[in-house]
């Protein structure tokens, strides 16, 4: 008995030694307690910046993130958040609110959807993350010296996930002709349905509207992209362009939503919208000291501008 215990003890000790010697990934995260960043983000809040900010990798390497505040309450480049709302708001949905709520209330609801990462039925476990807002080529980060970015984690913001999955309105009545949801039933009653992202769909039902304080849609109707027979060529993608000095090293696309046959192989069979954190391999960009992010979509307003919010979320940037 004593020998057996002694063997077990040595085995556990050896295991602890091996685990202590395992290399930690050289990731840049956005959590102060991980010694990656010196910025505190209050719980369930987001933080915007007037100037660029930096974050450190676990072993070596520092990334500087471009950031500017805008007068309308949005930002350019990168902000930080830990919000994780995954449902339609109540403020402009029937019967809980008004179709035209107070502007301050509508702004707060829109910001919650924009600065939340969408993670489906699973609560976000990454704590803080970066919210990227694209405007021109201002959504970029620079690295202290040329390195390979092995990958990063990316997710849709909740606003875009809801827009791509349901459109600007969700109800129990689907019109196959217009490929859109209608607010009332054939008898004129509210076409209520459970709110996606809320477990109690039995008692919490409504006609759910996506808040759009910043008027991304310019007043035009926004119908869902997934399972829409009128949007078989639909897509929403992020492009990362790498630079080493003034030399462009390459580009890489990540499809936040795509219909079958739109993306090149091996993604041409995809017919999905990203509903969780996913890894984006950026090693094909090679050795870089700067990466610029841009967005493109088949979903555009009449003037050619993006009808979706120019936002997405990232975390866990791994440097080599």
C-alpha cells in the first residue's frame, strides 16, 4: 500500500513538472489580470479611446491598436468590451416598448448590440475582447517588430448576427414572396414569437425589432441573409491586409456569413452565419508589422454603402 501511494505521488509530481514546462501560447489578449493590458473594462461595459492603445503578448511582442472617438458616439478602429447580449432588445419591440423609443434609449440598445460578441447559447468566456469598427483603412494594428500572426479569434457582433439571421424584424409570420417577417398575423394580431437568445420563450414573446440608432440601413428594409431565396449570392466578409514596412505581404478573407457557392474552395459549400468565436489563420500574410481590416458585403444600401454595421469582434492574437 505504501509503495503504491509513493508511486502515485511521484507520478503526480512528474505530471506537474511536465505541465509547468509546457509553453504558453504567445497570445495578445485584453484582460488586465493576464498582464496583457493596463486598461480596466468595467463589467458588462465597453470602453472607447481617443488615442491608440497597446497590449502585450504573453512572452514577447506588443501590438498598438488604432483608436479614435467620433462625435456621434461611435469609434474608429478598436474599442474594448465584455458585453455579451445575444437577443433582440425590448425598447422598440411589441408589446414591451415603442417603435419610436426615446433616442437615448434607442442609442443604448443599439450600442449594446454593437459592442456585444455573439456566442450563441454559450456565455462568452474570454472576458474582454476588442470591437473593431471599420472606416476607410483606419481599422489597423501595428506590431513592435515584424512577426508572423499565426491566428486570431473572431466573432460577429450581436447586431450583425441578428440582422443576418432574421433581418431588422422577427415575428412568427414569414412572407415567402417578400422573404421577410411581417409584424401582424393574417387577422391583424401581433405576430409574436420567442426572443432568440432568451431561454424562456414560452412567456416572453413579442414582435422583435433591431435597434438602428446610427441608421446603418438608411431607412431601407433589411431582410435576413441566411435561408433567403432572394439572397443566394449573399455574403459578409472581413479582409485582413498585411504589410511589412510599405510592402503589402498578402490578404486573407474571413466569411462572417456566406451562402453556398459564393466563397472560393474549400469554403464554397458553406451556408452559414458565424455564431461563436472562430479561429482565423493569418499565417499566410507572412512576416508583418501592420494589419489593416476592411469589410465587404452583398448587403448594401442604394448608395452603395454597407447596410450592415461595420463592426466585428476579435481576441487572442497569437504572435510567432
